[in-house]
C-alpha cells in the first residue's frame, strides 16, 4: 500500500508538470490537481493502525530523499519549549576553580600567560581608545569588555593559516595573531600607515598577512563568504579551516541561514563562532529569537554544535580546539555558541543606560568577568599574582599610549591612493579622474589640509 501511495503521488506530480508545460491557463488546473492530490493522499492509505492494536503495522517508511522515518499514529504537535535546553560547557567556575569532572585542556604555561597578557592588553586598549573617542581624537570605537575570552581563547585554538572572517567585535583574534597596537591605532586614525589606507570606518580592521578578512559593516555578509572560502580550502585539500565570527543579532539575518545550509550540504570545514552577548545594540535576545539561542538551530541544518561558557577561557579554548579537529577530520561545519555579555555600550554612538539596568551590568562585571576568572585560575596554580597583573596593566597602558600618540602624529594617506588597489593597471577613466582631482586640489590649496594630495 505504501508503494502504491508513492506511485500515485509521483504520477500526480508528473501530470502537474505536463499540464504546466502545455498552456498558461493550465496553471489553474495544475493547482487544482494539487488539492486533488492532497485529498487522494488523505483517502488512499488505510487508517493508521494504532500502535497498541496492530503488531503488523510498519514502524517506519521511506520518504523524500530516500530516508527511512519512524511512523506514529499519535497526532502530536511538538512545541519548541518542550525540548530540553542545550547545556553550557564549562571547565572553570566563576571563581576560577576547576569544575568537578571537567578535564583541563593541555595548555602550556607560556600559552596561558600569553592569553592573559592579550586579555589585559585588549582591556587596556579598549579603555584608552574609548576615551580617545570621547575626547574627539578618533571618530568611532567599539569595546570588547567582558568578551575578551570569546575572542582571544578561540583564536588561541586556531592555526595561523586558518582564515578568519569577523564581525567587528573580535579585535582580540587579530591581537592574538600579532596585529600590533600600532596597527590598531593607525587604523583608528585612518593615517598613512593604516593597512586599509583610510577607506574604512574605525575598528573595521583587516590584515591579509594575518589571514583576517577586512570587516564590513553590513551584518552577516561575512557568513556566506566564509562558507565559500571554506569550500575552496576543502577543494584544494588544505588542512585549514575558516573561523567565522558573528553576534546573536547577526544570526537573525537571512545570510546566516543561507550560509548554514550551504556549509552543511557542501560539507565545508568552517567554524561558526557565535558570540551571544545578550544584545544587538538595544535589542535583548528575548526579542531576537524564540528558540533555545543560536546553538539549537544547528541540528536543523544537520550540523554539529556545542554551547560554551564564553567567559570561561579554558572552555572556549578546549571547545574551539575540538571543533577545529572535527571540522578538519570530517570536513564538516561546527557551530559554537559562546555565551557571554557585552559590558560596554554597543559602540561610542550608543548609550546602554537607555535600555538596561545598571545592576545587570554591574552583576556581570563583578561575578562573571572572563579576565578575573582566568587570573584566579592562574593564581591558584602559582602562575600569576596581583603584582604581576598590575605590572602587565602598566606595561600595556604605556604601550597603548605610545601607539596612540604616534598614530595621531602621522598624516593621512595620499589622496591619489584612493584610486589604487582595485586594478593592476589603472583604467583610462580612473587616470582621468585622478588627474582632475589633483588639478582641483592644486587650484584650491587653502581648502585642503596641508600634505594632502602630494
Ligand atoms: C544588515 C544590517 N542591519 C543592521 C545593521 C545595524 N547594526 C549594526 S551592529 C547591530 C547589532 C548586531 O548585534 P550582534 O550581531 O548581536 O553583535 P554585537 O554588537 O552584540 O557584538 C546592528 C543592528 C547593520 N550594520 N547591518
Ligand atoms: Mg550581540
């Protein structure tokens, strides 16, 4: 009976196709055929035998794609809220103590100390550049306060050859890879040493040398691009993955869903690293989605996934390391949802006090700070104490101030550079535009800052 049913269904489909091909008017008939088919479908099979009364009833059947699916006679609509919540993987608790039963990842003293140094550096850098924006020295800035572990400890588990596609709140990944404080400062001032030559907003960093694709402002565009890059790596049989970072808000974009499905079906070695920091500017996650965060979407795409305490440096490191191993070994995407909290404003154009309570922010700062947790863990191991931490802060403060002051003194990139870097040989129309612009600047020197265009 099952075969007969499938046969009739496919015959109906063929008839529809033929009808649709014969005449435009047939479209109406074609849709009528659909409803007929539905009725036929409903009436043809025998009533589903109740599981308790017939031991002869098949327990499964083959459906689209040739998959064998279990059958049930119980009419039961599954509600998302009845599904169990995804647990959060944690290695150290909020006091930095090892969680009972957790395995410590293999982490050399050198690596652990480099992690903490980078976390301190990022925090100090954020503090100083945020204030520089408030003083009007730079036009825009975004801080990562509270999210340092998601960036630095995931980056620590990647290989330098892996390509990174970031959103905008991942300077720690670049920092881990060796982007210097001077590189950051030069980009923020759009000066002549800015690797992007002043063509991007502040914080939209990029570095081809460090395999970090330049940030773009429109949300989620990097996600399908990352999948394409991962597919290319796979085709070239390179033992590398792509790490793609994005926020909980970006995961609401259509690009996110398209990218997930492509990555799963094309079996691409890509790590989707979602920083779930509770907000997309002023929109809290309660208004962003109705499911269990971002991680719960992975099984729907046929994708491996893990939810991680993003403020636990060791958990982020271990989970990313294992996800990378899996992505490479099995050529498959892995989604990581790193649960964290955005302590600062969304950006210097935002004011968080308009949409959240001070107590909420203070609570995260005092009870769940990723840097405090890692420092406490290292302190217990005798690797770091308060004096060392203070010395680190002092060193980094001096280094950031030196980079800022040097960047501020540098002039802007030459005006004619805006015509470069797209074509190897500049086409005629750009040559003409460049000449016209230079002639204009030469004619009105008092209207343009000194040094520009020369
Ligand atoms: C396509 C698009 N829509 C809207 C925006 C404006 N916008 C910039 S950042 C942002 C919030 C993104 O939140 P999330 O992805 O959670 O990242 P977070 O800022 O929390 O790190 C929005 C809505 C944009 N840049 N691009
Ligand atoms: Mg967010």
